[in-house]
C-alpha cells in the first residue's frame, strides 16, 4: 500500500482503516506478506471490483450444501442437486434471499468486467448490430462495456430474472427487462449470452440475425495449470448448482467445426485467453474458425 509513492507500514495502514484505533499490526503484516497472483485478484480495483465475491458466493453455505450429493449426477444426469437440497432452483432461491442475491450480482460483475475487457479487445462480431440483447446479463455490466465501445448499437436489452434486473443501475442506452430465459427472450437482431438456450434464441432472431455466445474453452486433456483448474472448477460448479447435463466447449469442438446445432449454423469462432466468442448466424452454412488470430475454413 502506498501514499504519495511511499510504502505504508502495517501500523500506518491500520490507522487509516480503523479510525477508532486498535487492531493487530503484526497479523496484518502476515496477511499482506507476499500475496500471490491469485491473492491479488481478491483485492478490489479502482472500480471496486475483484474476484472476492465470486469466491464467497461459491463457498456460501446454501451452495456448499449441494456438494455432498455431487455423486448423484453420475447416477442420474437429469437431477438438480440444489433443487434436491432446497426445493427450488438456485436462481429462484437467490431471489428470495437478498444477501446471497447481492453477493451473486457482485460476483458476476467481478468476473464479467475483466472478461469483457479481453473480448472487446479483439472481437469484432458486433458489427452491423443495432439492437442487442444480453441474456442473463445480471446488472448490465457487459452491455455497458459493449455500448461504450460500439456506438453504432442503438439499443441494448439487459434480460435477466426480475429480482436481478430490479437491482440494476440506470445505464445509457440500456433497457432492463425481467423474465424467464427458458420461456422466451426479447426480440433483437443479435443476442449475446454466456450460456446456451438455442431454441429460445432462434425464435427471437430474424433471418440473418446473430447469436454471439461466450463460453469457457475446456482443454481436451486436463493439466495442472491455474487456468485449466479454474475452468474445470467452474464447469463442476455449474454441474453441481445449476444443471447436471450441459454442453462443454473444448478446443476440438470449437476448432473442428463440430458445433452445429439444430437451430443455427456456426459462422465464426474467436478464442481469447481461455474463453471463446462464438458467432452463429440464422441461415448461415459457412464455418470459419479463428484459433488465436488464424483463419481456417472448415
């Protein structure tokens, strides 16, 4: 910690965070000593964001209670473990519990902002879009960043559960709409989303419309890197808390053109830092793959 380019001691830091005095400077020094890159990610940045709420959400008692049952998804892939424990799906539970709902929103912001910074730095699939819907957009961080960079987008629709968008801030050019993505999605000429709900998206798009999907790219073979471990943890978390049966994006699926769905034909795949931005077009039948800047026609 610095003040006017001068490092502060643990005692000096305590006087600034505990105005009434007290605290143990020695223990604070132990905590501050040599933080790793992972530790640094838990410290809030200039925008007040960090990965700390994401970690706290994943270890909340309500979510942890589903983990002892994780073996059951092997026996029955249709089961929802969170529902079995709490009687309702996770998002319905969040809506009834203000504390965890607030934590979830902060967690999504802490993850979405750095992720979108990476995507917007090298992805141009938003060209030609006038009305963009972000499905499951939480409080609108992703749309805010997209519209700030791409001024040609006239309208952004942030679509999420009513209890989520009800807490969303006012964002220029963005309309917050509450609803159930499993029932219907607002119409637009492009849909941006992090999870796949293909049929509902297909019905909301015109011919030639775009479905822009951002999903983690899991390695085909596991390894011990921090990125791989984080991606696999996220995948198991989704399986345990939200849905046991899900589509996993791997490099072979993304690069090999094996991502054709019943409703869309893939148009382009762009990979950034372990994440993938997949551009699907209604009625398109050409697959172009961009693995790390390289263009390959499949």
